[in-house]
């Protein structure tokens, strides 16, 4: 039976030195940070540091320098929507990260393993007692950055090419490590030597060249493959390498050249443009010189997401890709963003478990929506302002 972490409730008006609620005297502690409205301060009778206390450090306003960011200690009341989020939903992602999260998370992970993910109130109280919020800023003091979305696409495929399914996805070529940078997308389609390097490396064929591009941009995906004998099964393709060329946005090229207005430069609009301009397909694709190569994996459980850069499966709407020089993998993070156009504001707990070549900057995130068409539609509509707070274990100094 799963056990919950228990605690005794104390008066909010007490100083941190009195928050222990026990009869034994304690050493004087720094003044406690404000406990968020609607959340009672949990007791420290079982030993953990009082809310807001941190071994050997000050409280609100304390700064921690990282390679790519500055963390500033704040009160829980600064986190927008903290009382409204179903915070228990983040526990599966947090638990998945725990074996790789590092020593700072050891005690918090042991406690998280005993929490009931369906009891959001208890999880919220645990967060207040055992984690501390740190606002993430760039080195110039900027508090806002960019949030985009990504997902795991799912496409029909054939193991062998035919008139309908003619666009291949490849394993890494045998000489990929010997040539840096490798051939560009244009060269891989037009230079004899480059084309020969890909021969025999085909994993499967898609119906639409834009779907192949989407899969390369997302970095992983699911394919329902029809084999030569008619058998059908679903597999996962995961990232196995790329050709070392920079990513180029075909949507941005269409906007900048006046081919499409910004409002129509999502994947449906790009596909419609290709249908109207079939002779310009190669011109479009060659604007992105980067080519991604894949490896095929069995999809043993369709409820489990792809592995992120941290090496653990991603959780839909509770995993985020970050710049690891700003936020270490395994960190619980609070995000606040307007969200996709026409959808509710995003303000919730997530876990940093992935990164990407375009995910660079102190306050930069890529929100994992899940898999399939609905997740793809939401991911395509998400591009907006972002604020982030790291939720770091109490008593532990954030890493440099």
C-alpha cells in the first residue's frame, strides 16, 4: 500500500524558529518566507528544514550563479497559479527523473516516492515544505523568455517504397563520423557520392515529404508500418544523429519571401503551399540543410513517451526541454506562459528532462504535449512569453 508523507499543521504567524511545533528548543533560524495563500505551513517536527530555510544561506533575494543564468530565491506567492495546478500530476515525471537527478535530489526523491499523486493538496504542501522556488533570470536581469511546444508525431509508413510512399527516413550512414560536417540536405539528394552513402540505410517510407521533415524536426516519432507481407505494427523512431548543419526554418523562409502570411505558416499551411507549388518542393526543403537520422525501437507500451536527453521517458504536459546550462536535468520547474492561441494559460509544475539545438537561453523552454494529431496541433500553436522558476530541494545549494 502506498503511504503518504504526514505532517502536523502549524500557525502561519510564527517565525521560522518556532515552526518546528515541538517542545524541544531549536537553534534560531532566519525569518521564514511567505507561505502561499491557502496553503498551511507544514510542521518540521520530523526534521526537515522549515519552509524558506536553507542551510548556510539567506532567504528571499539570495542569488545563485549558473553558467547560463542567475537564480534568485523568492517566495511561493510569486508563482502564478500555484494553488490551482493539479500538482500531483507531475510526480510520475519527477519519479522517472530521480535515478538520474543527482545527490541534491536524494532525500526529496525518497519523500516523493511515498506521496499519493491523486492527493494534489498533500503534494502541494510537500512542495512548500521540501522545495524552494528560485526565479530564473538571464545575466542581464531579464525574467521573460520564449516557450514553444513539441510532440511525438505518428504517421503511416511502408517498409518498402511504392508510388504512394516514396519519401525515406534513414539510419545514420556508415561514414557519418568520418565527415564533419556531413553532406547537406541538398547534397544528399543531388550528389552521386552523397546519395550512395544513404543507399541501403532506409528504415521506412512516408507518403508526404513534409511529414518526413516534421519527424526530423521533432527528433522522434511513431510509425505504423506495413511490411511487404501485409503485416502492420507500430514502432518508434528515435534520434540517432544529424549531419552537423544548422537548422533552417522553412516556415520563416515562406514568411520572409512573402509566400505565406505568418498566421498561415504552420504545417497545414505549408502543406497547402506545396500542393499549390509542387515544382518548388525541393527549393523549400533545401532551405533546411539539417538532416536527422534515426534508429528504430519496439513500441512496447504506447502509453510511454519517447526518451529525452536526460535518458528517461517524457511525460505529456509535464516534461519540458530546457537549456541545461540554465536548468539542470531533473529539476522541477514552475512555468507561466499565455499558452497556445485560444487555450488556457499554462501555469504548472513540470520537470526538465530534454533539450534541443534551438533551446538556448536562460528562460527558454520547449513544452512536450504528447503524441498524435491533437498534441501536434497544440504544439504548433504554442509560441509565447515564458517565466520560469526552479523548484530546488531545501537545504541544497543550486549547482553552479
